[in-house]
C-alpha cells in the first residue's frame, strides 16, 4: 500500500515537471524526450523516468506525438486513498502523497475543469529566462521532492510498525522495491544506508546533488 502511495507521488511529480516544461517553457514532446532520457542517467535514474522518455518519443499513426492526444483524466484503484486514510489514522502527515491523490481526483473532474477554464482564464503560464538553468532547477526540485515523498512513506511505515508491533527491515524494503517494481530506482539504493544508520525523519534533510 505504501509502495503504491509513493508511486502516486512519483507520477504526480513527473507530471508536474512535464507541465512546467510544456506550459512554462513552451517545449514540445520532441524537445522534452532527450531531457528525460538524460535525467535517467542522473540521480533520477528510475523506471518512471525511463518510460516517460519513451512515451514522449512515441508517435501516433499520423506521426504526431501520442501523448498530446491522451485524455488528461486519471483513474485510481484505491491504494493511494488507503495510504492517505492510514496516515490520518496514525497521525502521520504524508502531504505529498495526499496531494497526489487529490490531483487524480481533480483530473477526473474533466467536464467541471473545462467549464471553469472558460470563465477563469488565469495568468499567462510562462517562465522567463534561459531554458537550461530552469530545466536543471526542475530536475533538482523533482529529486528533492522524491526525497520528501519517500521519507513520508517510511514515516508512515514506522508509525504502523509501532502501532501494530511489526518488525520491519526498512533497508530491506528499499532494496526489495529497487529490485523490480514501478518505483524501481537508483535512489532506493542510495537511501538504504541512511535508513539503517539515522532516524527516518532526517532523510528529509539528506540529499546529494553532486
């Protein structure tokens, strides 16, 4: 359940990075594809970043990017919601995962969003300045946000272990997830040692952008 909650957060973070480049920088799928591919050779090396680069490269039968034609409405099977409910019961603020769940709920309100957009135009969505430093800042923000999301997920597991008298091997959980699942990533290997040697809440402050 917590794995899937973190997965919700990861997908929301990737989506927001995509939207910042698409709407803020005015980039096309073809321009974003090599960026995500490059990111997959950094600390962000992961299954979700890898398949995002593949999806951005995929063309429809007429040669246009398929991603631009996919309905912007996501469903959910309930595991993210269960994670949020569990966090509320245990008093653990998994704010990033919670917002990812709500983002899916909002996405499902397609007709309401279209109607609202006709009345509330909002500011022009653009980011000024050179693209390269903005893109790097998006990458770093994505990485930092992943740290927060995973730390909150582990805080929830720790609270559950205390409440239900479980003996969880937190480092082992990280390596199990790294071995083959949707949130498979280099990042999970890097957090294994801090999970063993320092309190979990300190992971929120642990990072290395070098």
